[in-house]
C-alpha cells in the first residue's frame, strides 16, 4: 500500500489554575485593585502569571511568597489541527 507524508499543524492549549497571594497597599480600593488587575492582564497577560505579577508589582501590589510554578499538570488541554501540508509519496 502506498502512503503519503502529511505535516499537521496543531495548536495545543494548556490551561492552569493558579492561586497567587498578594499584598495590596491599604489605601487601594476594590476598584483600584480591579483596575490594576485589568491593566496587568491586558498589558502582560501574554507572559503568563510571571507577567501579571511583575505588572502588579509596578503598581505597588506585591507577591512576597511567590507562587506555584509547577507546569506538570494542567487543568485542561485542548488541541486543534488548523492546517496540513502534503509532503510527498513514500
């Protein structure tokens, strides 16, 4: 039987739930906290939790105890084949 090689382009998305304990300046209102979180997500969310924590630090919100960085067990995984390319016959 003759076969053909095909390269599959697959996007795999891993999702993790993290709990991060932060210290917030006493003068910040809940609205201030929400605004800081939105800004951090918008500007640094693409860098993951590290980016968000870094952005919050710039706004006075600190994470002195760090956070769990274990990436060995995602909460969910999704894979999608978005394209393929036929190479050649074997």
